[in-house]
């Protein structure tokens, strides 16, 4: 299984919003979740991709042409 298969449409939406430079608070509000839930989701995305930070996950997604 490739790493792209591990990301849901919701995960990609999170990465898309992170890439815009919005704050955690604004992204959580946009997605209708708490900041804590957003941070947890970001950590899970990073774990799936084998990267250390959400920004690295965004870079990976951009390079993979997913966002």
C-alpha cells in the first residue's frame, strides 16, 4: 500500500487548510472540530506519512500533487 492510500479526503482537506497559513483555531473552526482534535488528527497524518511536522506533511502532499 502506498502512503497516498492512507490519506482520506478529510485528511487532505486538513493539509490543504494548513497550507493556506490559517491558524489552528481558524482551521478547526472551518472543519467544525476542536483545536485539540485538529492537532491529534495532524499528528495521525504525520505518523501515516512518516514525517515529523504538519508542514512536512503539507510539503509531501504538494510534491505528490495531492493538494
